[in-house]
C-alpha cells in the first residue's frame, strides 16, 4: 500500500477495502475541471443489492467481508481506478473507451460478482451498474457528477435491469441547476479539506501531527483486529538535540525539519510518520509488520540519521522504542506507553539504539 497523501497519509484510502475513497474521487473529478477541453470518460456506479439485509441477518463482519470481496473483484477488472464512494457503493472509471467497450467490461465484472455471490452470502445479481458516459468538451463539475450519479442510481433502482447506460443529456433539464449548485458545494468542500489538512498537519515540519497519529493508530487497531495482522509502533526521540537550541531556536527548528525529512525518506511506502507532541519526538506506524521487520526498519532509520547528519553543524543520533499490536498492548494508550518505556531504556543504555519492549539491547541491534 503506497500513498503520498497530504500530511495524513491515508486520507484518500478506504481502510476496509483498500480502494480509493470518496475524497480521492472528488479530487480526480476536480482535476478534470482544469482540463480544456474536458476528456472523454465513462463511470460505472456499482450499487450492491440487498446489502443492508446481509448486515441485518449476519452482522457487520459478514458485510465487511463481502465488501472486501467486491472490491477485490472490481480491482481485477479493466477500470482505470476503483473508488468506494459510499457504504455499499463503488465507482469505476474508464478513460477513452467507447460505450460498447465499457459495457462489455461491466458485463464481465458483473458476471464475476455473481459467480462469487455464495462466498459473500448474497444472491445473484449482486449489484446494479449505472453507466454514465461523458464526452470530450462536456461541462464537468465534481459536485455535478456526484449529483448525476445519484440521479442515475435513483432511476435505475426503479427497475429490475442489472445494467443501465446514461448519457448526461438523458438526465433532463435539471442538469444546469445541478452544476450551478455543485460549483458552490465544491468551494465549501475545498475549504473543509483545507481545514482537515491543517487540523492534521504539524506546522513546523509539514508531517502529520499527534492528532493524525492517534486517528491513524485507531484505524490500524481496527484493521489489525479484522485481518489478524500485527502492526508496529516506533517512538523516536533525538539524542541531545538541545545543543541546537543553544545555537538558536531557529537552528533547532531547522534541525527538527531536517530530521523529520530524513526519517521519512527511509520509511517504506505504506508507513506513517508524525511529529509526536513537541520537540524532537517522532512516531512511526508500520502496518502489517512483525517485530523482526520493524526492528530492521528502525535500525535503517537510525543508521540513516547517524550517517545523514555527519555534515550537519552538530551531528545527531536518535533513540527509539518499538511496540507491536496486539503483543505489547491492545489500545493506543497501552502501545504508546510500552513504546515510551522501550525508548527510555534505549536512552539509558547509551543512546543511539532502537529497542523493543522487554528485550536485551544487544539482541535488538540488527547486524
């Protein structure tokens, strides 16, 4: 899972299915508005049938499992992108394909979903597909497209057809009003997104902040409980970095920014990093990572900081503590507490160490 998304790195990803989420879809549509003329593309809105009944009868775990299967099948199709845009709704994007090609691909995907109906405890047909065709040069507003998707779904649900196709002219004279309203909604949405970004961003380093880190860890706990995969928490603290503040606070701030950037550069694609609380503390979350792999990543970061800072005015090192969910704690508070203890042991054992909970310093060090 590789994402590079604002300061809160997974903000565009649906954490249940792995598909891109509604925000990512909105931003993709907004990017189309900037193109002149607008390109040709088609959307296939996937609406699961009787999904609420599945949740009511078998519980939300069964519903979550079904959504994951659906997402997997959709992502194996020929669509350019797959977005989860609602509770049981997905949208497929097909670029520069003829309506006939899109229809053929959608029919194939629908057949694959129906073939897996038993695994999802659903009955065929599993989903309705509402296909909307947008032609080159057509007026595009992201909010307007969302509204048109809703109109198409509403009409589709009135009948029994598995697949229906629409051109935007089919949606009636209300389309002009929809796009005028959509322009206003987009302005509000962009303001809300900027507020979200600022609320989750550390103003000094541009990394995620403690609030974003807490939310990300809560999501990782939920995902880990669902999948059975562990995740690692690494709490990092600079060693004797107050020396930079003795030069000036500006020098201290510059060092913290450089230290954060250096650590981020040596993380894996799906790892998350935040500036933690204040000063020179950082927190790294490594999804689906065992203790052994987390130690290797932590040691790589430690070595990168030691080597990368050799030419700084004052070379620096870091110490860190590792905790693994659920082995070392089952809540965010427990994990952070255990990682803090391990970090303190790393400090007291001579600094420039990455230690895990209750392990010997010599055993933690990776050769």
